[in-house]
C-alpha cells in the first residue's frame, strides 16, 4: 500500500482558505480504487470552517459510498512536518475509518508519517 500523494495534492488545490491561507488536502482510497477528495473550506465566521479530512469523509458518505471500504487516507499540507490532524477530525476518523486502514500524513517536502485511527485517537468516543 502506498500513499496517494498526487491525489491528496489535487485535493489540496481545491481548498478555500481566504483567512488562514493554510491549504489542506485529503484523499480517501476505497478498496476498488475509487478516490474521494476533500479540502478545507473556511468561513468569515472562523469557527464554521471545515477541515479537509471531514470534508472528504462527509463527501464520501453524501455520495453513498461505504466508509468500511476505505483502505487508506492521505492528508497533505504545506507544513514543516507531516500535517497533524486536529482533534475533531481524529474523532470523526475514529468513527468512520476502519482500524486497519493506513493513514499517511505528509507535506510538500514529501515527509511521511504512517499511522492509524487507534494511534491518532486512543480511547476515542463511541456510542453504544
Ligand atoms: N485544517 C485542516 O483542514 N486539517 C487539519 O488536519 C488541520 C487544520 C485546516 C483548518 C483551517 O482551515 C486551516 O487548516 C488552519 O487551521
């Protein structure tokens, strides 16, 4: 399994970031090879901004795909280190991204950290 660097970069180019100018892209890969893109979308009311990871996951659900089919997640930003997902996105990934899916955090220097939902959010909230 490799990260989907070019697809994440494509997603990053779709970001709407007039306030932070910090563009983030997320590429979800499904088991049949389908790629779902997500970018961060900001708002003048700053707290309403949506991160790339959640944009991608909400798009996947909205388009009728099954999150159980996700095999990898690649997240990219122009950061000094492989981009670290925020707490809210970790919780959403914990619920929707399968435990065995590969999560690749990267940046424009192509530095990569491979991780997983359990590593990003141990003891995450679940409603039973
Ligand atoms: N952001 C993401 O899209 N994903 C992350 O993992 C971290 C932060 C966005 C939110 C906001 O639009 C910008 O980056 C700066 O915080």
